[in-house]
């Protein structure tokens, strides 16, 4: 399929010469951190490379290729009904094949058939994307992709924004469609649990270079390259809380960045002097895999992380008390009467799928939404729009790319946030950067010059600038690679201890919540359906929906 594929950017080579093939009915996964080049490979295959980026080498695939994007909410048009968007692809496929344009009835029948293939009712064709759940929107995207009758399906992080049950359902759906249609499939992902359950073969990319390749079971079960082993250990477990999360310090080198020898040298736990002399070639190591490493010549032993004690924080006094809070948008009840408490120094998790009401609850607590009813008391005082303490409650948002003003330097963004802090408690920009593990000279940089993990550290620093007592983290690691996710989670845990912060951590990922929360609330359809100590809720769930979430999380992490 690809032979000698090379991708060049404005400042250097993004992907070094890369060759791979995927047969009909087989699936290949390309894994790696952001900046590894995996998404650029997918875009090269469908001719969607951005301006200023070019590819060379040979690309071949029988028939057409279809791309299943990461976020269906942004890839689907918000002003067109779902059926209409699927119909666009049906018409384009007919035109490409030289067939006559389908009539209205024929088109409607094709859309209904495609919706049925992805387990959606025909009535979904009349709905707009915003009227559907995240899982349903991704099913619509799959229907639109297979409407082109492709021979290659490229899935670029297709389940990142979904909860465990929806993630598993989408994975099983893609596998079924692939099997029934005899498609070749290429999966782009940083979710090793997803890859284990989907792919036959794996390529591990680091800074545009293949560092390990082979059968998925061999590469992910018995990794040879230190990078693959580190990625495997960065995935948080759902069944136990760890004293320290595994992860890789540092970040992937940028294209054109100078280096000597092995590109992974600076972050490798096994590095030796000879690794600086030359770049290792990809060579067979076992019957099922090959790796590019001078030091490791066989499967690496995976360390057993130390288990942490799990106990809920005593809640004799409450920093935050939410009682009977509701919020509606028109006729839609987004939040039914909700009760929640957070003690000083406590980390509280809120779990649920997209549309469950967890973000609406957080926005009401933060003062970004006005509740229709109920009370919110912070430090014993009922909060109203007029008496909110500036900076007492701060939010770390999901997307570090849109959370920072691109026109401001990092130092400017932090200085702006410090204005709401008492003069006697203000920290310097350098102090704030040091708190989140960034050098002082980052103050002069712009957001576009930072990696995703570095931007999220800046967003956290900005939230800390007013000296808050309560930090609300709304899906703050869901857009990050597993290794960067581990770094940010470890940072939040250490900041909580050092600053005696209280946290509300919102996530659809129960494994993440196991690592950061003392108590857990589970939400569905705007209601809190279960709550208790995190370990108890995950290990012995009472509600059927919580049981479903736990089962799906466990299955996807061990698939």
C-alpha cells in the first residue's frame, strides 16, 4: 500500500521513508504520541495533507479509501440533517463509478440501509448532529464513510471522545463492518487498549520513524523497544490506584530538530553511549516483530507499579455543597436535581457519557451557567452572580488548543489571570511555570510553539494563578496521548497535595478517575445515579449503568 512514503513539512521531514501493506480483511494500527507523524500518514493516504506539507513515495490501494474522523461533532455539518450528509457520499460514489445519479426514493432507501447497517433507526436521517449522542454521531460518520463503498477504511482516533461503553460498541461495529464488507482497515490511535482489541498488526511510530512493528499481540504483549514498553505502562489501570503513574518525561522531537544517533535517546531508560553514534535500523527480533534498538534484543520485562492505599477523605466539613441544582435548555432537562459535596483537600470524580449532564453541573458550580433551581454553597456562603469570590473556583478545560488566546504570550496569559488574585498572594510568572514543570523562558513563547501537553500545563498554571481552593478539571486529559496524560495526572495529584487543593475531575474514563478521585459520582441523562468511594463504586457497582461502564472499561483495556 505504501512504499517509501516520506512526508516533508516546512521545517523538516515529518515522516521518514515508511513502507507497509494492509490486505483485504486485515487491520493495521499505527500508534504513537502526538507529533509522531501517524495522522499525517492517514492524511497522505486520502490526499488531505495541509498546505506546505508534501509527500513522496508510492501509495497504492485498490478502489477508494474512506476516512473516519476523530470528532464527528466537528466533521458533520451542523446545519444539514444526518440523512442528507450520508446522501452526499452516496451520490459522489455513484458519480465516481460512472453510474447514473440515484433518484429521491433510491437515495432514501440507500440512506435507510446504511443507517440500519450501523444499528441506527431510519428516523435518525431527519435529525441534526446536535440532537444525537456522541456514539450516535460516530455511527452516522461510519455510515457516511461506508456509503462511498471503500476498499480501505481509515479510522483516525475514532473513539477518543466516547465513554467506555460507547467506545466498545463503536469498536465492535467497525470490526463487524470490516468483516462483512471485506475491507482493509487502518487505525490511527494512541489508545493501546483499543489497538489490542482491533488490530492484527501494529506499527509504532516515534518522530516519524518506525521503532517497532509486527503482530499486535507480540508488539503490545511483549514489547522489545523501550518506547513501546513505556507507552504500554502509561495506560492507567482501572482495577487499582497506583502510587505513581507510568509515563514518559519530555516530548517527541519536532521535525528538523537536530539530534545525534537514536532519535529516542533523550527519553530512553536504557540509553547507552553507543546509541549516540548511529540511528538503529529496524531489524527482526522475534518471529512476530521487529525493532530499531541497539540495546534491547528481546521482550522487555514490564515493571509492576506500586499499589496505593485508597480511602475517601473525611467529609465532616464541606468546602462545596450543591443541593437540588437543576438546569434546562428550552424543553431539554440537562440537569435533574443534583446534590454533591466536596471536602477540603478532596478529589471528587464525576463520570458519565456525553450528554449525561456532568459538564452542565460543572459549569453551574463554576458560575458559567445559572442554575434554574437549587443552591450552591462555597466555603459556607451561598453563591450568587454578585458574591462570587474571584478566583475561588477555577476551571481547567478539555482542549488546551482553544483554551489559550493565540495572540497572547504565555507570560501575558498568566499575568492576566493573576489580576484576580489578592496582591499579597500573587506569584510571579516564573513561579507559576515552575509549579507545572515548565522553564521560565516559556513565558516569551506563544501557544502555537508548545506541544499539547505543554499547553495543558499552561492552562493549569493559569487556573492556579488566582490561588483557588477548588479546581474543576473538565475532561482535561481526554485529548492527550497516554504518556502525556500520565504526566498531567501526576502533576494534578502532586499539586493537590502541595497546595491542599480540592478537585472536581470530570471524565468518561473510569481508569483515569480511579487514579485521581477519592469519591465518585456517576451521571446519566442528567441524574446522579450512583455515588460513593471511588474504589467501592468501581469494584462493586450497584446501578446497572455503572456495571455496564465498568465492564466495558475492563474489556476495552484488556482486549
